[in-house]
């Protein structure tokens, strides 16, 4: 049975109550885990017919067919992977909103992290180099300071 | 100086992406390639549209090459392509039909009125076979080769221009 | 007749834009004073002309002038007058004119409120903005003209505004959003001008900062409004879908957030100059990129504009000019720019830089995630979809180090921060926030709730660190109140910005985890339990609106015997377009929303009804408002006002524009 929570936080204080799941559903489930899996799946499978919607959001007839199929498979005890595989076999990778990790998606999955890694190393090296004792100490050069002061006609320091 | 190379990187990345943007302007983002290309036509057990007592399966399609055309009477584009399918059938192109989520009586009336280019029509009232085929709308046309392998899927109507530019060659190759 | 005048004004604005792009720029290189002095009047004149064009289009809508093709397609005589006005920006052409109006508005504001700027700088800044306005005015004039007429054969009535857009959210959302998008054009123009002159210094950062903040505030509110609108109007109960259109607004926001922070460092410490310039160029470039993605039809999106290839080609060419040109300038001039400041590996600079990198990484995730399906397909690898499961996963990874650094950053000192001195504060914050998280997990322990606990831990961590930072301002014998009073407005701005972020994080984590949604079959008289409440379907009735009819469902929500709310959900059919719309009924609260939407009739008296219980969903938008408030405080800081004090006559107008 699925628990529904009313959740109340006044910063750390927490209180909630538990209630019972709805009895009648367009897709009724006995098993809360299966229902959760069904909900997750229909929110990750893309409707091939529509603009850019999950089969859960779409009103298209095909979306309903695929929801029915998903419901049927989940009720028969199929795992999440099995349902996704079933859909991908028929509609291609397109149908799952999470693309598979393969060579053609490496840039997508790892590109930003590779950028981050290189940038962090680069910054560390740069700072280490700059910390040589010979480097100038001032934050702004004197000319810069003068220019700033003149342009902004300001007298307080810029800390 | 290697600082300059770093400074050039954003520009180079932008240009690379821009090239793809340019080519994407001329293609339809909604077009979806079939996941079944290179695979055999999936198994099914469904009634014949014209003779619903008769069950059909993949073997009923017979020897390739053939076109597997997904159609329905509720689909206006199907009506637009029907005339050309008749022409193709008259030229000796083998076409099998998949009547997709349609009312059988209406479909039979349509064939009687507009002519029947199909050697066989499968009645897929629930759309189950269509899901196995990865159909996402009608009309769709699959080119199946001699070995029963799907070689190509065309989404949208088959007309004289599409046939001459693309499908005719693929159909010929499927027969080799 | 009025529409013709509007059209003429639009054409004149284009011509004035060309003059603005050329005259001051040439003058700045030749040192011709009077040419440079043309910048301000030209910028203001252009704004006036665009405002006339825009007003004329509004008038055409209000007067039902269906001789204009754009009005005929997007309005209807039965539309209430306020929707007629908002219909002006309900589709591609008019929204583009609104975009241009905003751009010229910023331009005029810069021309008025930057008296302290040297003439060369202001001439170049306004010339760059003039170039951008020329691009857009040419775009609207030659490919998307809202003043195109249908004469001599025009319809008796219009095709009506898309019912989705007949809503208060649409009245406010696009103007705020566009104000943010094009607001980054100011930072962009300042960056270009600085690159051209080679003077990339603290003064430059100080001038750019309030403008960038103003743009960022608008964008923050615009995105929050869009999210709120999607939540109640699309009838799905979702608040973020990772649709390309949303990503198009999120990318400049992420880059802009990085930019306001790096500008602060640049102003105070004179470091990160190149990085800041690149961010300033990127924030606006990403706005333009978003425009291209949304208006060219290269991506499949729920709310893309109708498009054709000629428009796409035009924007792409423009994108190449602006983005390519600016990045080329960056590569060419950037090498001469040196940052001189010195700082340790453990310092506020490094922590800020760390979070900057994380924000840029997040921008890259959204960027690559948005355009990789396009590239993947063009290469011939097939179609893929990148959506919520992908983005949610990556963002839930990136946010952890981001939030950690966000807490530590303000506590750390500039230049050098010995870790030992921070240890106590950090341990305290970690201890308090994690124990609260563990408390949550222990009481309601479930693996599923890990994300909620993590979200609360992260939110509390930011709050506790922020409070500690405020308290650290109390020095010597000063009372706490006095110490707080001494804090500058931009300091308070930071505090509210970070607290707002914490509120949003908590809201997102709790909503995502504890939302319950069910689609049920109900007849009048039926009751359904929903998260401890009972929802009763009281009755259905027929509706007759000004331009629609439909069915209304009355629901009452009970907590035991106590009635909590009366909800009225509608299903409307719009007469002109025939489209059917779901108007969800929401009982909003600080700690939870109850959401009821009427689905399809299921035969007999039964209806499919969608019931949602969404705890803390308001916190997401509340956090955005608090963040924006923080930004506004920063703009009001003394050091930006000092520069203005010498122009007392303009101060009131500034407040209006800001």
C-alpha cells in the first residue's frame, strides 16, 4: 500500500499523517511498488507521435496504447529494464528520455564532466604558478585604482 | 602562445555546432527512423480484413520483396496515397496492407470503392502488430526484401515523386 | 491607418538602428566628438519609434483590425480586451516586436543612466546594442512582419488566440522573460566595448554589474512565472519539463548567475577578467541561441513557435555574426588581458571560481542535452531523446558540490583562508544540517526518501552557513543589530540570494519526492482520499464564457469533518478554434497544494479526474522571488547610487526602469 504523506516542516520540526491509496484508478494496481514503477515508466517513455511529451502527458491514441502495454507488462511482473527494452526494440532509442550510454552519447554523458575536470586541474595549476613569491601583491594596479577613483568619483575603498 | 589556442576554443566549438544547426534547418526533426530496419518482420497472428475468419501470419505475406503499407480510413493522407498505390500494384509491385485501428466495415467499403492494391490485408484492430512494427502514425510503408528482412520505412504518403526519388531503387535492391 | 503608422515607425526604427550602429562606432575610432554624441539621442529615438510601432500593434488588436494577417490569426472579436493586448505577444511576430521593444528599452535606459561613463565607452556600448537591434528589426521586417496586411480580402473575425495562452501567466511571463534575455545584451555590449578598448578593469565590472543584475532578476522572475504558468495551465501538475524551450531560458540564467558572481570578484579583486568577459558574451549568446532553437523549428518542442526555414536561416546567419564575431574578437583581443590579483588555493576567490565552473558545467549539460539529439541525428546515428531522467540525474550530482561551495564561499576570506579557522563553523553547519536530514530519514526511513533528506540537508546547510556569515559581522563591542545595520545592501543581496536558492532547493527536493498523483474515475457524490484529505466530487455544471463553453466540476476537500477548500475545475471548449482546455483547480498553500483537474467524461455521470497532492511546491517559486529580491537589493547598493547622485533628475526614472 502506498503511503501518502502530509509533510510539515517548520525548519526542522516535522509532522505528517499517513493515509490510504485511492481505490479506483484508470490503471488500478494492487501492488504499490508496481504502481510506482508504472508511474516512473510512463514519465520516462516518450510518445513517438507527439511534439515532445511523455506518454503520461500525451492525449494521443498511440500514447494510450503504449500506456496500456506498459500497464500490462508491469502487471505481469516485467522489470523497468524489460519494459524499456521492449519499447526501444520497436521505436528505437528515441522512445526513452534517458539516452543509453554508448559511443555516440559519450559527449552527452561525460563531456561536461570532462570539461569540469580539466578546468579544475587548470585552475589549480594556474594558482600554484601564480603563487611564486615574485608575483605582484596588489589587487588592482595603481593606474587601475586611479582610473576607478576618477571615473566613479568615489572616495571609499573598494573592499 | 598557448593562451591564444585556449581563447580560440569557444569560437571553434561554436562554429562546429553552427554547422550542424545549418544542416538541421533542412531536415524534419519529427521524422523518426525505424528501429526494425535489418530485422525480420515481427511475428503476428491476426485476421484477414476481407475474410475475418481466416487467420494470417508472416508467412501469409509470401515471398518478398513487398511493400507493407500501414493505413486506415480515418487517415486523410492514406486516401491521398491510395490512388498511387493502385498504380504501383498495376505495375506489378507487391503490396500487403496493415489496416491500423480501423473499423473493418468502413475499411472494406473503402477498398470496394477506391480499388484494392493489396494482395492481403491484415486487420489490426487493437494496433498490437503496429506496436511491434514501431508504427507511430499512418500512413507508413515498409520495404521488405526477399528474405523477409525490413530494409526501409517511409513515413507519410507514397507518391510518384517519393517513389521515383527514393523508394523505387530501394524496392529494386530488395528484390536482388 | 494607425497600423500603417506603426509599420512606418518600425521601418524608421530600422534605419535609426543602422545609424546608431555606425555613427558612434566610427566616431569613437576617429575621435569625432559630435559623432559619438549622436549615440544617446539615436538610442532614445529608436526606442520611441519601436514603442510607437508596438503601441500601434496593440491598438490594432484592441480595435479588432483583422486586415492585419497577424491580428486575424491570433485574435478574435470575442476575446476579452486584456487578452487582446496580451495576444500581441502570443505568437512569433508580435513576440519578436516585444523582444525588440525590450532591447531598445534597455538601450534607452543605458543612454540615460550612464552619464558617468566616458563618451567613447557609451558610444561603443550603444553602437553594439544598435547592431543587435538592426539584426532583429531586419528579421522582423523581412521575414516576420506583424504589420503584413490581408487587403483587400480580410476575414470578418479572427482565428482566436491559442487558449493555452489566454491566461494571466501569459500576460506577464513573456515580457519578464524577454526583459531578462535582452537585458544580457547590455552586459554583452559592455564586454564588447571593453574588449575593443582593451580596458577591462574594475571600473568596467562596476558599470556592468547593476545592468547584469537587473537582467538576471527579470530572467529569474520570468522563468519562475513560466514554471508556475505551466504548472496550473497545462493541466499536468508538472513545473519543469526540460523541454527545449525551457532549456533555452535556463541556459542564459545559469550563465548569468555565474556572471553576476564573477563580476563581483572582478570588481573587488581585479581577477577572473577573461573569464568574466567570456561569461558576459556567453549569457547573451545563449539567449540568442535559445531564440534560434525555439523559432527555427530545428527541435521538437511542446511550445515552439510556428516556423519556416527562411526564418531559421536568417537567425542562424545573425547568430553567426553576433556570436561568431564576438568570440572571434575575444580570441583576438583576449590575449592582451591580464589578471593580476594573487590568491591562495584556499580563498574566497577559488571557492567562487569553483562554483562558477560548476555553473558553467551545468550550462554545458543543458546545452549539450538540448542540442545533442539534433547533432546525433544529423551525423546519421539516429534519433535520441534527452529528457527529465537524464537531466534530473546529472543535476542531482552537480548540485551537491555546488551547494557545499555555496555555503563555504561567503565564510571564507579573500586571498587566503586557513582551513583551520573555518573548521568549527563548517563542522557545526554540517552537523546540524545532516542530523536534521538523518532525523527525517530515521522517522520516515525509506531509500526513496533519500533525495528529500538530501535536499533538506543541502537547504539547511546553506541557511546555517549564511546565518553564521551574518553573525561573523559582529565585531568588538557592537551589538548584533548595529552590526546588521552596517551590512551593505549588496551584502544583504547576497544573503537573500542564497537563502532564496536554499528555499528553492528544499521545495524541489520535497515536491519531487512526496508528490502523489492519481487519475481516478469519479461521479458526482463520490469521494476520494488524497494524502490524508478527502476530495468529494459535488456536482458538474455547464459553463458559458465570453469565447468558450464547457463543463465545470465542483469539488470540496475535507480534512476529517472540516472543510478545507472548495475547488472549481473546468473543461473548456473554445468556440473559434474548437480546442479543448483543462483549467485545473488548485488550493494553494505554503506547505502543500491540492490540485484537481477534470479529465474526459467516462460515460454515465463519471469523469476521469486527476488529483495531485504537491507538498512545498510553492517554495520553488517563492525561492525564485527571494533570489530576485536579493538581486534587487544588490542593485540598490550605495556604490552604484553614488555614481547616479549627480543626476538627481534621473533617479526616479531609474527606479521605474530598474
